[in-house]
C-alpha cells in the first residue's frame, strides 16, 4: 500500500476508534442527567450538568499541557490511555458514588485534552493541503455515527419507560463500557506515516511536526528509550501553544470555536434532557432522548459526508458552509423556542407540565435534533479543516488551543444550564452564532491573503 493509501487507512481507523469511544461517551452525556434523576440513593448527590461542566473545565485547563504529553509518549499511546480513562468514567455509572462521580469527571477531563490533541496531530500528519478537507469530513462522519448507534440502543432499551431502574442503568452502562474499550484498542492498528526517503544521519532535517520525534515509535518499548531531547520538544510544544493562542487567525477563529463549545453543550446534554422532561410527550418522553440523539447523529453524518468527503464546496471556500450552519441553527433555535417548555432543561424527574407557544410536537422536536446535528457538522468540519490548514506546521499545539477554547465554553454552558431557562440559553446561542460566523469569514479571508502562493481551490 502506498503512502497515500496508508494515510487514508489511518484516518478511517482513527474515525472508527473515536466512533466506538464516543458511541459510549456521547450516549452517556446525553442520558446521564436523566439517569441520575432516577437514581434511588440517599448517599448520592450529583448533577449530570455539573459533572459535564467539571469535565470540560478540566479539559480546557489541560489543553495547553496536552501537546507535551503527546510529545513524550506519542499520539498513538496517548489516545489509547486516554480511551481507557473514558471507559473508567462510563463504568462508574454502573454503581455511582458522589466522590467517584466527580473524581472521574476530573480524570476524564485530562484524558479528553490528550485524546483530542493527539487526534488533531494524527489528522494533520496524515493529510496534505489538498486532502485535509476530505479527511476532516471522513473523520467527522465516522465520529458522528456514534450519535446513531448508542442512542438507538437507548431508544430500544428504554422505550415506554417513565422511570429508569437500577437494572436498566447497569445494563446500558456495562454495554457502553465494553464498546468504549473496543475503540481504545483499535488505535493500535494505526500505522506510522512514511517519512520522506532520506538517510537518518546527523544532517537530516527536523521533522515537520514537533510532536512526532523520530524516536517515538508505535511500540511501547521504543517510547521507554525515547531521547532526552523529547523533553525539550515537550516544552517547545507548550510554548508554541501559548504563542498560537494570540495569533490574529486564532483570535478570530476563537469566537467561532467558542460558539461550537456552547452549542456542543446544548445538543449533547441540554436538549435531550429537555425533551425527556416534557410531560406532554407521555410515556415516550424518556426513549425520545435516544431518538433525538439518533436524529442529531443523522444530521452530523450527512453534513460530514456532504461538506467533507464529497468536498464539493471548496471552490467557494469554507465560509458558505459556515453560513449554511448559521441558517440551519437559527431555524432549529426558533422551532425549539416555539415547541419546548421554558423550564424543561431544569425540570425535576417528574417533568414539566408547561408548554411553549405551540402544541408540543414530537415530529418538530426530532426535526430540531436533525437541524442541530446538521448545523454542528457545518461548523466543525470547516473549523477542523481551517485549523489544520492554517497551522499545519504546528498542528498539535493548534488543536490543543482549539479544544481549550471549545471546552472552556462548553464548561461554562453546562454550568449555567443548571439555572437558566430555555429561552435565555437560546438567546446566548443566537448571539454567539452570529458573531462566530462573522469572525470565521474574516479568518478565512486572512488565510487566503497570507497564503497567496497556494492554490486555494485545492484546499
């Protein structure tokens, strides 16, 4: 197999590994607030929203150090060990205790920073300027299949239930733990990219990516004998992350990245919980959480395939895709405002008896789920693509900054989701979506101007 075929295979394996891990984790995030409301224990006092806020807060704080970890142990082992920690968090729900719940939230926050930094690194080193858009789309589409399979299982297992019993909870989370472990072990199938043909002597040029030192190979025995110079590379990676954070392109992109964090919280936790709290949906309300996740996943997969794999919009740049994402999300926010009760995100287990401005409709609720997923894919495929393109030589620090911004805003959103009514949350999303779209346009314009010698049509 040639280098190009091997790189494409690596992207596919990377996507499948993340698909398995996030089939478990995203399903967990989608249902945990509902599960914990149904958990019968006088010893447990925990909130799913608070847990997710801790995860994304620690995730954010750990992102600037994550490139150093990836530099020391390599992206493959970094993803494997991080995946194991994700499995530990999910397994904790089999029998949750307050202290293990919040401790696991901190640990998985650190793991997330390392996992996503390593992912961005591998995505970039297995792509060229002409394939980064395609590869981002392939990875994103495979990743978002996780929204389909896990939530389909939840829908089938919980159909018709108004209360989640201990047995229901344990069965679901044992299954999700096993699925996440499969994803972690898939990372060992990723092959090292072929370097340029050259003799490994003292005059050889430096590797193009500072987080892939020649000494760091796939097997763990090589990592143990890594050269002392890797610690210098680790410190250099941290410094580069700080410098990239204040570049003009990253400052502009940070507004759009921040919006992606806010809406990540909304579609992955708040909206499903809101649907499940609607009394008017009757006995189907709990199972609709799973069905909503499936519709989000369909939107994500469609967007990832349409704007990534097919790569049809690149002749016009990335901005039209982001503009489409704004239109789609605005349509979703408006329909949610009309259809879902304002107190649904913070309603107790018994649900809410309130209605919004129209008679609540399951069909409209699921249409909104699809639109949330489609719009999210518009933003994220283009953000992945432009960050990998603009910061190609410093990919891991750039993706660490990307995840730092996204996760800190997700943490903030999960925190205020404990208190704010639905219409205030939607107002925050509407304003940040508009500002993020405008700043993305400006960032892409600068990218075009600063790389005039590159054929932009082939991005």
